């Protein structure tokens, strides 16, 4: 038993509730598959009350549920003394667990619980001094006592099905069996390592399928990173146990979709939404797996390079070759490369792995991750005490852009004050307002507050409002500057919203709803909103999708939205119960919190959404819609920016003006502009190629004169050229180095530099085969020299290029290069 120790700012709507919660836990992910019960995804069955305290009864029923053997049984608390109680257990089979195998845990100070178990239930086998984190969060008792009982579905399934671990229950084992068949192994006959990997696959696949079904898509931030990390672990484990391709004969295909099909089939009877999202789940998993396989292959390539460097470095220094902990962690963290595979491949090539250094890197990451979680704390500043005494602001802005109100509070730099005078920045709290406060992606209104004094209500102060935000609860904070006079708490004011800006926000907000409907119609019905901005002069809409939209798709979306605008459809707005809105098909924003009653905005036949924003009354008010850009902002997240209303007219007029000027400059009609531009670009490309060719020829001619200046360095007779080539560009510099290394006899080393202008430095190093065999590498050499010029670079052992931003340092850099190459060649033993 646990006490529900949480402080609810929202008023409770029901005295009791039962829940089945899908939970994700990754803080101890390394234990998944290695213990009998650690999981990233599990379902928690809960039984709660809020101020309706029936601990004695809940204890007895929990024991009854666990130990009785009978058919379906029902408990109901009848209404008592006018206080409604919940239906606590309904239609649940008793589990019939043997009482002698159960242990009861009680909190060390909870004598009440001990007495209930001891005297009421009559059970005597206890675990003492049991600490529960839910009980220890608050030191003082709550005003109202509550009930919170919980039970893990997977753990109970394991007990009832009499299997040794959670993974071998019918919730997970079918996934494991499918993975084993794809790997051509038998779970029963597999070794412990293979079994562990199969368990990880089974657990993680449940997690990612449910997460994607609920709208959480793979990305590099927040919840999306959890999904990506779990998917990558499944792919790695699949490759470790021998899964290649999709299991259907395509060696280049993805195997996650086959596993997802099993998860979806297992979920059909308990969560039908998963089945309805089958297409998007399968598609997302396939794309993510194939993308990650490429990453893994890059990791394998990087590992080979790191091993080459370790062997070469050890040969030069006479040390035993070793792969650093940082490099191992880079492979693991960035490329998802398994540590055990890194160690195995390294061992085959005679290279040790610094596992201690790797563990240090891992621990540093854990600390950083933990610190990131710990810094998220609520802070409301000095205003918190003041807002406790101020009721929620009454919003009048749906129906009016002006209203009379009373100043309930003033803040300067977050501190409450009674009066603020001219020139000061101020935050004003009103009892009622026509100003919209920023929320749901829509920016806060701008406008003015006017303070009127005396019987003639003569204007005594003017405050310009440039932003409105919501504070604790639903209190509107009007932010602005006093342009004239002073304002006091308790004064009556006239509030006036900037009508032109509000109209811009309304047009863009309704256009956002139309855009979402168009995306679902044209692109994919499963596409969903991932964020938005509704401003006065533009809109921004982020949505879940895996690829860029084509020009044809964008034109179709644009055309469809403008068609709906031209239909001049009246919007319908109503307030209804949340469940009724969902039943009607209203779109809700994933992750948003909604009350029992919601505002629903409908464009009949086009769009139905839960929305608290301001909208036009008729689509014709939007006037027009134009997409400005479409781009990817994260993996699986696209962004459309567009304009509507007056901003649409301004945008189109401005573009038309640009086109007129372009036509005049090119002396062609608008329809001929594209052809003329293509011709000019082709001529420009040809000219650039010709110039580049001429520059390369000039550079080679310069290089020819440098060959005679080559210095011969003993004891291996290495011919060395280190020279400044003036203003030669990078391509020409490369041609010169190629020419020199070709005409100089092996062994030879060439380092050239130039300043092509605009604060740029170009460097190139070319080493002949014999010089490379001496242990010198052009990539490392030129990279070190480039640092002196404020840059960097690298390349292969025989040829490398670099750049910089400090031409003034080039002479010194080349002198250093000359000294270092001579010293390196002179000291070489080969």
C-alpha cells in the first residue's frame, strides 16, 4: 500500500479512480534482460482515491484479490452520508495465490497499516523497515488522506503463468520467439548471452510500438530520443544474434517490421488504436532501422581507422597498441557500436581496449543526464504570494476587443508594487480582459490600457501592452510600458486590443487548422501536429513526417487551403464535454492537458479541433494562403511556414514587385524568366570551369619552377618542397601539389600554402609512398600546421588539405612546416 503524496492544483473531479498506465522506464536500462523483472515498458494497474479514505477496506480487498479463488467477483461501496464512493474492483478474477508464499511490507512509521494487516486481515509475516519513495516525498501530512495501490501487470502474469521471468509470459514471449526464428536460433537451446539479447528485443519492441502509436517519434531530443535509443538497441541486439535482412529473403531489408507485427497482434484486444496505426508504426520502424544500419556501417569503418591509428602510433612509440576509452565511447554513443564487438575486433588485431576509460566516460554521461533531470524545478518568483489572492482572469476577447476592468496587481521586475509611474516597464493583472494570453501556439495580443480619473473620466495614464502571458492558474499578465501618467492597484482602466494585429492572428490560426486538414488529405491521414506558432504576420506548423514534401504536394496543399478559404464557410465554435468532443472526432494536440469541458472549433466539412485560440468567423476573412517554406527541423519532423490574411497580400505584392524588376533587368516576360536564368547559369558554369582550368595551369607552371628548389634531406635523400603559392585557390593548389609529387622522385614531401583572399588560407600536403612508410601522415601533419592559421583539416596519409582564417600567419606556419618535416624525415629510422 502507498499513500498518494502529491499536491494537486487542479480541483479533483472524481473521488476515486482505477487506472491501467503504460509506463516507460530507462534509468536502469542496462538491467533489462539480465534480471527476471526489469523492463523499459510495463503496465501499472492502479487504484486511487482523492480525499475518500478507505484504507482498511482497500487493504482487505487487496488481500482478497490476491488470495481468494473464485469466479468473477465485484465489490462496490454504496453511498455513505452523502459522500459518493467509487466502484473499486469490477469484474476482476481472484488470483488464488498461496498466502504462505506472500510477504507484506509496511512503512516503518505506519502503525495503522501494521494493525490492519495484523488485526483485521490476520496476517503476521512482514518485511519491516520498508521505505517507499512515494511516502517519503513530503514530511508533513496532507490535509486529506488518500489511497494509492498498485500492481504490475507483467509481474502478476509471470506469477500466474508460472514462468521464471517476465519475458517468458504471453505478453512478451511471442515477440522473442519471432526474433529467434529470424536469427535461426532456438530460445530453449540458446546460450545465456543470446537469451539476454532476445529478452531485450522482446521488451524494447513492446516499448517502441506503443510509444510510436501514442505519437512519440524517433528524434535526438526529449521523448523522441528515448524511442530512438530503444530502436537502436533492438537493431544492435538483432545483429548480434545473427538477424540479417528482413527475414523474407531481402538481405538489405529491415527486420523490425516483422517483430512489430507480433506486438500489434498481441495488442489488438486491449488497445485497438495500435492496430489502427499499423501503417505509420511499421513505416517509422523500417525507416529508422535502415537509417541506423548505415550508421552502424560507418561505425565499423571508423573502428578500422581507429585501430590503424592505434597500431601505427604504438609502432612509432614502441608501446603496446591500445584503443582509448574516449574512442570506444564515441563508437558506442555516437554510432551505437556495441562495446563487446569493439573489444572482440580489436583483440583480433592485437589491440587492447581501455575499458576503465570507457567506464569513466559512461559515468560522466550518467551524471550529466541525472543533472539535466534534477534542474527541472518549478519557480514562480516573488509573484507567487500575490497571485494566491487574485482570482483567475475573466477572458472577454472571443466577443470583444475592448472592455473596462480593474487593476488587481502590479509587478515591476517580478516584485509586487502599489503604483508605477511613467517610463517604467510593468506587468499588470486585471480582473477581466479582452487581451488573448499566449497559449496553444498563438502569441499574446498587443494594444493599450487607458487609466481614466475623476467624474469626467479624463484620461490620466496610457500603458502600451506588447505581450500577454498566463501565470499560475489562469491569471493573465499584461506586459508593457507606461507611456504617460501613472497607474495604481485598484484603478479602473479601459483595455483596447490592437484590432489589426488580432485579425492577423485570427487569420493565421484558422489557416493553421485548414493546413493540418490539407496535410492529412494530401500527404498522410496519420500526419499529426508536433508544434505550431500563430503570429500576427505568419504561421509555423510542425508535423510528423519522414520525408520532404514534393513541389507538387505543396502546390496541392496550397490550392486546397485556398479552395476552402474561397468557399466562405462560417466557423462553428462550441464548448462541450471532453469525451463528447473526442467522440465527435475532434483533433487534440498530443501532450496537451484538457479540462472536463473543452472549446471546439469547426470548419464544417473540413476541420474539427480542440482549440482555445481566436479565429475568423468565416473562412473568406483569411483572404488567401501561401506557403513560404517547407523543411526538416529534426528526424521525422517537418516544418511549414506560411502567410495568410493581410500578410498574404503583402507577400504576394512584394514578390510581384521583385518579378517585375527581374523581368526588366533580363528584358524578358515573366514566363520566360526561368529559361533565361538557366542560360545565364550555364554560361557562368562554363566560365568558372574555364577560369579554374586556367588557374590550375598557372599553378602547375609556378610549381615547375619550384621543383628545382627542392631540398634533399638525409639520411634517406627525401626531396622536400615547402612554398607559399601566393593567391592560388584551393583547387589550383591541389593541382600544383599533384604535379610536384609526380615529377619529384620517391621519396618526396610537398607542403604548399596560399592566401586566395577574403581572409582565407589554403594548405595542402602530399607525401610519396616511401615517406608514408616512414610513419609520416599528411592528414595529421597538415592539420597541425593549419591550427597556426586559425583553422584545421586533414585527409589520407599520402594527401591532405586544410584551411584557415588568418593569412597573416601563413609565412610562420610554412616555416614551422619546413622545420617539422625536415626533423621528422631526418629522425626516421626507415
